[in-house]
């Protein structure tokens, strides 16, 4: 369900908004928020609720790993997009789970007219790292509008 109103969204966003995602803001178009659900270093799997304001998306990026690694997205509130390089974008709604293998170039974020949250799970692996790449260009993102909530 698309939710444009922040107050309504906060009622649906059961894992909480968290704080402004300032540490990674350079890799996002728009504002995002991060609410860690596990403590890095104290749990072998790091989970965080990531919230995107309407129109916010992260840059193309790759989760590298010698073995294992990758990311899981568990969509929890609002509506968003996920896209792998060379493939069509996938609409994200609560309950959708996306499995992203290591070495796959991709991006994810909110639809233009909805807040969006997902739990991001860093899949354990050997020699893992993230490589942040170019922003998702406005033309490609705006092309998805025809599939957004108000169409």
C-alpha cells in the first residue's frame, strides 16, 4: 500500500524510522533513515530497518564477497522498487523478500509517491565489502512512475 503521509507511514512502519542516514547520504538521492535492529560485532548477522522518503533511492551498488555474502531485503511498509542491472524493476510491497547474491549490481528505494521501509540483512561471507557506484539517473527512475501508486 502506498503511503504518502509521514504520520500514517510511521504507524505502519513497525520497526521504526530510526535516525537520518547521514553516514551514507552521499550514496542516496533524497533522505533515508536507518534503525539498526542488531548490534554490529555482537551478532553475526547485521539487520537494519532502512526507510526511504518518497522518491528516495540509493545508488547502484554491489555487495562483493569471496564466498557467501550478498543481501536480503524484507519489505515491511509502503512501496518501493528493486532493480538489477539489465533487468526490469520489481515493485516492492510489504511481505516481499528479495535475495541479492554477491556481485550483482542493483539499487533499491521508494516509489515517487510513497514512503518505503525494508529490513536489510547483510549475508555473512568471506572478504565482504560494498562498492557504491553511480546514481540511478532521473530519466530511468521517472520512467517507473507509470507503474507507481497513482497511475
